[in-house]
């Protein structure tokens, strides 16, 4: 098994980024649930407004899930002990 050495700063950056993205995803889920609830009880009429709100929450959700690719880019900066000596 290879051991990976990372700088403390990179570890902290990964941890902070991951926590912030989890919070963002939770907030987006909350907003999405609220929008659907408001549409279903009739507080927001079906039509352009409801469509725009659904589109907004869907796009926000997509953006929040991009964290996986961004985290991959950060992890690519991690050096294994073999790579560090090359």
C-alpha cells in the first residue's frame, strides 16, 4: 500500500472545502424542498416563476456536485513519497 504525504495546508484546504460544499448542498436541498412545497400547496403558481425556481435549484444542485471534480484536481496535487523524490 502506498502512503501519501500531503502538506498540512493542503489537508486543511481539502477539509475546509469539503465542509463548505456539504453545507452548500444541504442549503440547496432545503431551498429545493421549499420551492417544491410552495408550488404544491399553491403559494407559487405553476408557470414561469415556478419553472425558473425549479431551474435555479436544479442548476445550483449541479454546481454543488461539481465538487467531486474540483476535489479530484486538488488531490492531483498530492505527491506520493516516490513522486516527491523524482
